[in-house]
């Protein structure tokens, strides 16, 4: 039996974030292979954290900048170590290399944070994103983590291309893994056009692109509401701050609802999902949830990026406010257009997000690299160079903090 150690940035919250859903689906696939899985994190358990023990996954609390982790992983001796986000590889990767040099190292990027950050900076500056934005210190850290690992899981085709063509990362170090959807658990029947009403969106309020969506929707909703005065917009998401709840305005049909006990239920009750995403990276969980519930969506080119390739979108993609408003009204009022978008959602899920096919490909990649690990690492000279002592500032900073804490 293979032993897998997943080192998480936070406890998985599948009902709060797409990242939580993604990492949990990966762990589930490992369990299906008969592998044992342990989740370790330095984070505090959160109120919406999933019950890992009930999922068949053991868990452990670990400490940053402390050699207690060395003792822990030496005793555990995993065959595979998966880092959830590059910061965990920075913190613990060198310790894994020291204590378990033969363990296969996998980085789950979730999305490229350097891309998300570059677009955020450009958005704040009200300008186009440039190569200067992209080639930031954050990018240097993230790409270095990718190069130090044996496999990095990349969630969108767009990011695969960016890594290979712009950052010149060898494709053998990357594996394309979008969200995995269990097609057998898709709703057999969803609500019809006539049975649904109102607009909605959903997303963790702590995630900067989601908060920007809420702010942007204030402008967009005023224009939609003028054309559809009886329609309402419901905004769901975990951890709404006071500045979000202050926007609650029933007179204008603008409702900040906060936490949704059942995201699928509120998604399926809505006629249209609105996602005017202006910056971000990866693929968007809210739009995948909309597809699962056959709820047409209106989003932007960044929102739909990497999610459908050349296949028809399950709704409409618009970047300009007036066009976004017109598309939202059309989907809401035109049954034929709505039903076509709803069918496109099912087609996309079948074509791109089949958990069985994606999971099989992931396991195949892991086993292939594991069988040829020595040659795989010999062919990654830059990764070996980045693990050399002269390149390991994070290692020595961690050790300095550890000694400082002792003092």
C-alpha cells in the first residue's frame, strides 16, 4: 500500500472554496487506488473544514519552522508527498528532501498565484497586464517550487501553455488536472426554465477576485434591475465581512445572503449565475457548479478561461458592461437561449471534467514518473540546481527562525 502525505496550506473546505473541493477530490482518487492518505497542515481547523476522518483520511497538525516535522516525516516515510500550494513546498520541501529523498514530490498549484497576482496589480492600476507584472518575485518563488517538484498539477490549459511557452518549464514536469466531476452523481433532473427565478453568484468573500465581483455587480445590477425590476440578485459565500453585508439592499433587489448550507440547491433555484470576473487565475468553481446544476452563466473571458476551449460556453461571455447586461437579460427572458446554454453545460462536463478519465490519467502519470524517478530527476537539472544549498534561502531562514524561537 502506498502512503501519501498531503501537506495543506489550509484545511479543505469543499463547501467554501473550489480549492477545497479540488484537493479533496485528489485525495479521494488516491483512496480509490487503495493508497493510505494523511493530511498534515500548520493551519488551525476552520469552522467549515471537512471531516477528514469521516472521509477515510487521517490528519495531523504540523509546525512551521520546527524540526519536529523532520521527526514526524522520518517516522511516517511516505511514498508520495503532495504540497497543496507552492508555499507549503517552500516551507517543507527541503525537509522532505532531507528525510525522504526517494519520495515522489507533487505540487498542486490550485491556480498560478503569480498570474492571479499580476492581473490583480494590473486591475488596480487600471491597465493591461504586462510581462513585468507577471515576472514578479512571487513568480520566481512559484516557478522555483514547480521546478523542484517531480510533478506539478496544473488546473487549466491556459496555465499549461503559459508555463511551457512563457516560463519555459519542461512539459514533463507538468500534468493537466482540472476539477474532477463524478458524472455518475450529476443530478438526474434539474429545475426547468419556468421553475427558476432570479440571479445569483457565489464565492468565498476572502478571495480577492470574488470580492471584486461583488463590487462590480453593484454597477452591473443597477442596469439589469432597470430592465428586469422584478428580478433579484442573491450573493452567497463564506466569511462575508461587514463591508459586504453593508451592501445588502432589498429595495434594489441586491441581497447579500452569506453562507449557503447547500450550494447546489441555491444554484439550481436560480435562473442565471452572474460571474463578472475581472482578474484571477485557474478555473472557476462557481462556474463549474453552475454547469453541474445546468444553470446558465454570464461571465468574462477571464472567468471562462481554460474551461471550455473551443466548445460552446454554457451561457454567454462578455467583457463590457453593457454587453454583459444585455446578455444577462437575454438569458433570463429567452427560454430557447436558456435551454441551449443549459445543454451546453452538460456537454462540457462530459467532454472535459470526467473524474474517472482525469483520475486514471493522474495515477498513470504518477506511476510512470515513480518508475523512472532517477532519470526523471536527472533530466531536471534546473530543479536539482534549485535544491542546491546555495539556492536554499528559505531553508536557512526557517532554521534561523527555529533557533530564534528556542532562544
